[in-house]
C-alpha cells in the first residue's frame, strides 16, 4: 500500500542553487514594449487562477454585444502584471492562437489542463474576430491626449498604416509652417525669429510638433 521515499540530507555546506531552480520566466523582469516579440517570454507565462479569470473576462469583452470593454488591472510590485500584459498583447496580435507554433500555445495548454471551459472561451472568442491594432500608452509627465497620439502613431507606423493616421492640430501647424516657407517668406522669417527666442532651431521646433509637444503648440515661445 505504501510507497518508498528517499530524502537527500541538506547540509550547511550546500548552496541554495543546488536544490532550488527558478523557472526561466522568473529570471528577468518583463517589459511589454521591449519583450513583445520575445516568444520565449510569452510562452513562459504561468497563468494563475486569478489571471486566467482576467483573460476570460477580456476574451468575453470581444463579443460585439459586450458592454464591458474596460479592464483595470492593479497589483503590488512583482505580482505579474507586466507578464500578464505581455500575454494579452500577443493574444490580440496573434490569430491562430491554438496552433502548436504559437507562443501562446503552451500557456493555453496550462489553462486547458485546469479548465476546458475557460480554454474554449479564450480561444473561441479570439477566433471570432480578425486582427487588432495594439496601441501602447506609457505613463509619465505628458497628458493622456499626447500619450494616446504618440501610441497611435507608433502603432500605425509599425503596422505600415501611416497613411490612415488622422490629421491632428500638430500636423496642421507643421503644414502651415511649410506653406509660409514656400509662399510667404517674410512671415516665415518673422515666425522663425520668434521661435528662436526659446527653441534651438526651427527644425527642432517642428520635430517637437511632430512628437505632439502640447506646450509648443499652445505657445511657440515656451
């Protein structure tokens, strides 16, 4: 009835690394922007019961009739928010997520091992729709409007869809400056003189407009 168990004695001379091995997914921190194309890190994600419920909720939000489109994920440092975000980012970018060649496949298999129903929901809801445009926003001192414009511009650039980027007030300002340069040299020269009181050059000022710098758009002398 019983089994035979053998225990290796632990001595004070033994190193902790000789008896404990960390999963590769815990070896380094996750940065969603830098690791987005890192299949190894995506595949190494270990879904917990809580994170699986979050994934299921987000999957259900893809239904056209869903009214729950926003998900706020909070947690203390080191609880896996970034790794979950990395998985979710690839979830929206991938289409054939249940293929063995997909980096999401090992993660989904872990979920299926615990709940076939959750697995089916996650896969079926993703397959309902086609491609998504992943727009990433990063916190800082800038406003949400600027962060959104920068994120949208970068996402469209990566998707090679710059031609559908909507016109902004910043682009209109750049276009007007170019019109002055071509057709109204006197106004262009006065404007450049005005800008150079605060900016190192007019080209630097235009570059900041292209980067959606709000303070310069509101007041060129700032």
